[in-house]
């Protein structure tokens, strides 16, 4: 799928979201599904400890996200632990506070009209984002699994995963994320150096699939020794 077609698909999703109205039940549905996804990722070793954060858009106008509260064990998430935030990351529903990385979720949603953003902290993404950082990213190509990414039709596809230097200044990092997404149209994810993977989708199902595809491919690279050949 060409980039302009992908952008058109994302914008169409945004319009459909707006028409749907997103009644009050949308938050509960998103929180329930995000909790299930989080527990599944924990079981696969992708969000150990309190790492990782997940979000889904529940309203476009005004912009509202269901998002994980900070400091939670993702293996025992419940829908009641999710927060609803506005476009400035202010909590408007729920108890607790969102991770400072909520600003990155908002940046991705704004730039790409994504419907969901998922962030994992696997061993594979941590190793690769460190060993390939000096190259600015890592290329994934030649694998059949790439066809699980939205718009990809061939194993000959070359997927570029940019690697961004991590920072505790989330406003500055969110600006760099926005610039990266503008400068690298068509990508399906990026890595924070020695930190983890961010990916997204027009829906939660698509974002979940992208995590599974990219985590699989990163594990292949590490196990095959590519992590040490850069």
C-alpha cells in the first residue's frame, strides 16, 4: 500500500470514529480490551515489572484516550485501573496518574490519526535499540512475517525502525517523535534507545498485531546474532 493510500485509510478511520460518537461505553470497552492485551504481553515477557504503557482513542473531538495508569503490574491489569485523559494528558476519569510517556501517545495519535498506541519493553527491543543506535535505526527485510504489518504485501518489504535517544524530558521527546513520524512516512513503529518499542494502528487489533510482528522479528535478529553485527 502506498503511503498516500495509508494516510487516506487513517483519515477515514478518524472520520468514522467521529461519526460513531463514542458514547460513554467506549471507554469501558477500550479499558477492558487494553487490560486483556496487557496481560497477554506480560505472559510473553514483553512488559515485565511495571514497564510498558497502552492507550486507545475513545473520542476524537474532543480528543480523549483510555490509557494505563503508571506503576502497574501489567500481568494483573483490570479495566478499573485505566484512566481517561484529554489532549494535554490531564486525567478526566479514573484514579491515579498516567505515565509521563502519555505525551508520546498523544504525539503519535495526532501525527498519524492512530486509534491505539502500544509500548513494550522486551529484551529484544532493548538489545537492538542499544546495539544499532549509532545507525539511527534498524532495517527489517526479507521476512514473511513483515506481511502482518498494515499495507505490506511482500516479504521483500524493507521496514525501517528509527531509534531515538531516550530522555526524561517528555515534552522534548514528544517533539522528536513528531518530527520522526513526519520525516519517515509509512513506518509502523520506532524504538527508544535501550528502552523499548512503540507501535500503533487504526484499531487496537491492528496495533496488537504490529507488536506481535515487530517483537517476533526483533527476537529473530537477536537470536540470529544480528544484534552483534552492527
